[in-house]
């Protein structure tokens, strides 16, 4: 049976810890001289509906670090679901490459790619979830705090795909999660219900509040994301008005613990969801977090394309 990386709900807490430990090992070995070429002769096909600096470069370089190769496939070359059906694209690519990474709009397209693929499929992002980002986030927090269980992560802003996956990984690993969102931008109820079951089993909790101060109070981590994501440009004016009070700034940082850190999945709209002094300040881990996309994804690639190597 082909194994995929589509959503963190498919993975147990032990699975996630194992992958994160592998990511730490691969990062350490890379910094000491380079990773073993365990993916030599293997190629990752990278299908993009949405462009991205971090997703493309981190996956491509991750394959190179592990001795493999990556092929970028632009939106115009495939027309996923338009020029060709998702099923047909999946069947064709399965005969050319050893793995598929896709960054799409509709989550159903990731699921359909996986249903028809003979090789592992990795969700590089969908409108529902962003599991690769959450893995990099948790790797960053493990490096900072060593033990993440019992810590509190506060997400300030839209209950979007990034927030969903962050909530999921926190729930599975025993990290308290709080989110402050304006009316109409809360996390999906179904995702919250599932995560609360995991949180209960892990001894942590999930809180949804309205005011940023409520979420940030005594938090170990403040996390934010863009108010307007790709594909939401027509809503920009409405969203910026709704999120006007949801900025991570120096005043909000004072509500968190003195040693709290700041994360942002990028790209950032400086002066909107986050201020320059916070993003570039001593408590920011935004750029180590971005770098960790590379190492977290190397663990996913190694696990799927070279298990046991």
C-alpha cells in the first residue's frame, strides 16, 4: 500500500515525533558536512497551482541534499482539473517520478491525486491544511524549548489552513493551543472537534477566543499569518478591516511570557499582521522557522521515498 503525507490527522503522535526526530538528525548531519544520498536516482514531481518561494526551494533543495532530483511543474503546464483531470495527471506522473508534491487550492484535489497515484503524494499546501508548515513550526519550537509538551501556542488571526495544521500538531503533542479570530473567521468546527479529541488524549487544551489579549496572555509562542491569502485578493478590503485589531506588535508581546517567541509562516505583510520591530526582534524565530521547512520536509521525503534507509 502506498503511503502519503496529506494531513496530520492521518498520523499518530508517535509518528509525528519520529518524523521530527528524523528531521533533527538530518539537520545535524547536514550542518556537519552533508546528508547521505539516500534518494539517489529518485525524482520528486512538484505540481504547483499556487506559487511559493519556500515550498518550491525547500522541496527542491531537500531532494538535492538527499541525492535525488526534483522537477517543477508550473500551473500552466498542467491545468490540474481543467486541461486534464486530476486522476489522469496522477496516473501519468506516477509513471515518471518516484513521488509527487502538490500545492493546490482545493483539498479534494490532493486526495484525488493520492487515490490514483502509484507513488507517495505529499500535500505541499491545500486550502484546508498546511501540514508541512506545521512540521517546520514544531521542529523550530523543539529546538527552542526542547520539551514542547505543556507549552502554549497562541495564534492571532484567521482560522486558515496554517492555523488548522498548527492546531492539529499541538493537540497531538500535548501543546495548549489558543486562537483569537474576529467574527466570521474562526477555525472550521469539524477540525476543532477532531483536534479536541487528540488534545484530551494528550492532556492539552484548545481555546477559541475573540480578543488577541486573551489568547496571548502567558503564551510561550505568538503566531500569525497574512490576513489576505492567495486567492482571497477580492476580499482584501473586507479582511483588512476585520483584522485591524489582530496585529502582533510590542504591546501584544508584553501579554505573553517574557521569553515568548514569535512565528510567522511567511510571506509577511509588514505593518499589517506583524510589525517590523517584532518580526526582526530578538524574540523572532521567523527565519529559522522558514529554514526548517527544508529539514522537516527532508524527513518526510526520506520516510516516504527511502523508508528504513
